[in-house]
C-alpha cells in the first residue's frame, strides 16, 4: 500500500514565526505525521519577520514564476524552502513582496489588522493550491491551521472541484481562538470569489451582516480539530449547528488522536 499523503498548511510555525499555540503545535505535527509513516508537504507564508539567512531559506526556481490573480490584479508567487531544525522535513514558503515583506505579521504597529488581510489570505490560499498542482502531488489529507487558511476548504470544494489532484482529498480545519479570523470587511466576497466562482458559493462565510471565516471553513471542511481549549460563542454555535466530525481539544497530548482522526476520514486508512 502506498504511503498516505498529508498536506499541512499553516499561517505560523515555530521557530520561523513567534511562539504561539498554533505555531508550537504545527512545529511538532509534521514530525509526528512522518513518524507515523505518512508522506507530507508543509506550506506557509514567508512573512517579512522570517530571517532568511538564519533559517537558510532559498528559492525553488522550478516552482516559482507563477502569477496569482487577486481582485483582478496579478501578483508574482515566489516559492522558497528551508529545513525544519533537527528534522529531515522541508517547509515551503509562499512569498510576495506586496503582501509579506513587512515587519509584523497580521497587524500594524498600532495593533490594527492590515487593511489588505483579505487579499493576503486569498493570495496565500490560492497560491497553496496552485503550488500543489505544480508539485503534481495528490494529497489524501489537507490539514489547515489558522484563519489565513480558512478559504482552502471552500476552494477545494468549489473552484478546484474538477482538479484531479484534489478529487479524493479530505480537508481538515484546525480551529484556534483567534479574533482576527472572526471579522472581515464588506469586500470579502468580491475578493475571495476566485476563478470566476459565483460569490454566492461563499455564503457559508456570511454571519448576519458580517463575515466569520471560521464559520465558512467549518461548513466546507470534512472534519474539524479544536486547537484551542476555548473558542468564541459564535464559533461554538457554528460547531453545534454543523454535522461535521470534530476532534476535541487534547489538553495533555495535543497530537493525540490526530492519526485516528485522519484515518476516520480516508477510505483506505493507514495501518
């Protein structure tokens, strides 16, 4: 039996980004998955806070050179790679000067969310799927971490539903207690509707008069993992209303149950 393939997509990862609940978990997860006999790829944004020299990033020329359209504008996608410290695992970084060459990750110096966070998210999510297409690598599991990955479940099931590489992929969305992912501007729908997809395909992200990214991700994902012990009332309500399988927060062993949860979604489980 061929190895099952796991694509880990994350907005943060230690030691490349500052420590956080999300970054610390995604640092351990790839090694855990590899030790369980699975093949994997790891993709994340190349934020300006990441020191390329210290972490020995270098460009992957054969993967770079694509343009990603966001709101009718073209943005070049540069792919870089580095090895995880003390592990034989490569991490691929999606880079673009317009979106990621800044001295902070999601907020400006005043602590306000960047006005173009929607554009940055769309670029990253679409860039991830286009990069996987360039890999020619069909994932069995796509495991998304953080609000910046929240459009991937929708894109896999709508804009990329006819892409052969994703035909059998199961999408898992890990939820974290992150306020940035709970509110987005009114232009979210026009910007996020890529590849001529109707904006109504994103209705699941609508929450009353506003937008809740986690709500939409829950609706399109095949399974949900709680990465934080507590989540907002709005997110908890979306989970309660959903019929999706959920892996509860693991306080003592954060990765306990992950492989069983992957297996429960795949047709042919890993032994």
